C-alpha cells in the first residue's frame, strides 16, 4: 500500500539563558539569547503521553504480549508507570477473529483468538498501560468486528482505552475500496460498524479517524463524531520509503517539514470538539524503517525532539511503532528489538524515549529561543525538584557551550547526558551514564554537578548529543 509522508519540524523552549556555540573546527563562537516567562505555564504533559504501537500480527504470536513475558513487561515499564499500547497497523485490515481457532501471525492472514486476547489483557494489567485496539474495516464485517470487540472488552476491562475502526482509511483505495473512496464513504462505513458493535458492547469507547495524511478527514470527523469519541487519532512518519535517496540521517535531524502546520490544524479541531488527539502510529521512516538511519543514534535525538514538539501543541500522546511490520519482518525502527531466544535489546530510539520519561506529568514553561542558524533545541518543564531543561544538539559537527543565566537562587545544576560515539552509532548508546540491561532494567548513574558562578551555569553540549539539566 502506498504510504504517507508526514514530516517533522520542531519548536524550541528553555529558560532564561545565553547559549554560546563554538565551531570546533573554525574556532568561531555565536551567542544566542534565550528568555523564559516562568509565570506562564503552558499545560501539563499527560502522565500517559508515552506509547508504543504494534501491528495486530504481533498479537498473533502467542507468548509475545503475555504477562509471562517478563523481559518485555520490564522494557515497557521502564519507559513509564503508565502509557498506551496501540494495536492496529496495515495488518489489522486483513486480520480475522476466530474465538477458538489457532492464532496466526501473517501480513495478510493474521488470526487472533480468545487465548491471545486474554494474554493481552493480562499483559496490559502487568505493564499498567491502556490499550487502543484496531478493528478490521478494510476486509472484515461488522458482525466479526463485534465479536472481536466483545472479547477484547471483556478481557481488557478497565485497561481498554478505545477501539479504532479501520487503519488509515484515507489510503483504503485501491487495496480495500474502489478508487474515489472519500471521507463521506468512510464515515458511512464507520457508523455502520459502530452501530452493530454498540448493540453488543453498549459502552464501547471509540477513537479515530486514524488517518495517514488526510488531516482534513480528522477535522470533519471531529465535527461529525466528536460527541462520541475518546480520542482523535492521526499517523506520522518523518521519512520514507527507505529506498528514497532523501531518507538520510541528515534530513531526519534537519526536520525541515510541515508537521507544525498540521499540528495547528489538528490542535484547533481538538479544541473545537473538546476531544483530545493522539499520534497513534509514529516513527522515522515508513515501510519498516531504513537500516543505517532508523536504527542509529540520530533516531534517539529525533524522537526526543519530536515528543517535545507534540507536547508543545497539547497532543495527548504518541505511540512509537515497534515490532513486526506489515512486510512480515521486525522493523528497523523498533525501540525494543528481539535478539536470540526470547531476548530483547534497547535500540537507540528507546534511549530518546527514556530521556523524555522524566517530563511526564510535568508543567511546560513558556520560553523563547532565537537559535539563529544552529540546529539546537531546548525545552523546559517545572518539577517538584526544580526546573528541568532538555537541550538537544542535532548539529552533526558543531559543539555547543551553554551558558545558563540561572539567577541568584540557583546554586547547582545536575546534568544527565544522552550520547553515543556518533550519529551513526547503533550501539554504545547511554542515558545518564548507564545502559538498559538485557532484562529491561535501567537506573541513572551519578549526574555531573555544575556549580553556579555569579548566577550563571556553563554546560557543554557536544555535537549530536542531548543533556537533561536539573536546576536546583
């Protein structure tokens, strides 16, 4: 199926500071003023903002999403005490329900049964995350979707956040519908399914329209279905397909895209309808990612910046796609990557998500940043421990020295770094001086302590790295 291209751009934020950027090669320095209005709090980043997204074919693998899969449970719990798992993807519009049949994982022939759904319910309770479940609108029937929805609802209970009806319906033609399939056609299909499902599951919660790139469909859906929705949902891939010459680390980090314009439209639709919105399928490159780009340290900086960008537009959360894809292989962009016999490893993008974790539930602060020609981003939140800055240097060559004018009340800063040998690194990635172990456990190492001198703090920020700075 022809996929979407919905590219990312970013905004900047921090507290009152001066950033001095030194070009290591040329010895030149640029000073940038950054100001903040500490009294202007912009809203709380939801505690369940963090999320992962799986193709439904992953559920067809018995034992993967099971409370008995201790390693997977821990890898997810390390990312946050609450969050959202989304099950859907292209395979969901080919998948079928067979209560007592044999579970099958296949790009166009997945079968889910009562056993794997019961395992999924136990899994979600073990990780303490909610679930969005995608139903087959592409090739399925309302009756089959109803039987499946009833089983999911009974198994998930309070862990069920919402059902989605159809995955990327704006791309249904020609795979699932005739050419010329419009929003009005989708709305009729959606409502027909919803009506039948509600007869069997009266309190079934719904989300949608789960579009790939037709943001106008989301606007219309918010008006037409907003009174009966838990979430508005949209997808986003920064690059793709993998074979395109422009799918590169340089372009991934550059972030010169139209995401900000789309966010303005989606945020307005969310506000007018009173329905929160979530980017429920997101990653660096569609069609499973690109080796040498999606599995590198560059993806860690990209996802950290992206999550702050979405939070700045009052997004309710983001589901980073992982695991088995619609091509029948494990995606290169997967944060949690399988190795050996029931083993997993944290890929670089996982570390970017980990660096964002401490901002969950925190209040964003209003700031201004004149970054000039530099590719540096900075964000601030208020916490019970002090002001936390996240500084992201996406420049491939330029080292930065950040001078933070912290004020007389700030005595020290505790610095934890997200780093790797290079943007191309696929391993030797760390956050706060430590790595995630093979069982999914992680704990921060001792931070760097930077003392304030005359109300100012100086923090080095090498090229292709990020730093989380807690001002105390």
